[in-house]
């Protein structure tokens, strides 16, 4: 038990705790949805349609987002932060690496993306 507490504390200090607990947070999901849909913030809808979500005039440059509830939170975070790490020819901008979104905003976007089946 003591070892588990130390592991959790070390992970928290290193910033490695999963976004998973936050995915169920309704406020965080709302914030992520706002970032996703707001042209002056994330503007994700400029390139992506979303399965099961009613978005007016979504873009089609990026893939339709679906099945993201099954993705690991860290993989989604990394994809938004810097998509070039897994796809060097991605058309998606590196929102975190370029400073467009901070880590907390990306975590909110991830919480929203985790609601997409």
C-alpha cells in the first residue's frame, strides 16, 4: 500500500497522471467542446467532422473523428500536442508544441474527445 501511494505521488509530481479521471468531469468536457468548436481557440471543426455530434459545416481536411472513447488519453494528448511525432506528414498543426493551446486546454480537448464513440 505504501509503495502504491509513493507511485501515485511520484506520478502526480511528474505530471504523468492520466487524463482519464478528468474525462468524466462534465465541466472539463464542456471546456474541451468549446475549444474544439471555437474558431479563435482550437478550431478543430475546421478540419474534422465528429461521429454522433451535430456540428454545422465541419471541415473535411482531417479524418472524421470516431471511436476516440477507446483511445488512451495519453495518445490523444500527444496527437493534439504534436501530431508529427506519430505522423511526420500530418496536416494537423502541433497545437501544444506551437503554444496555441496550453496543457490544461489540451487536457480539456482530450476529455471532450473521449466522449466521441
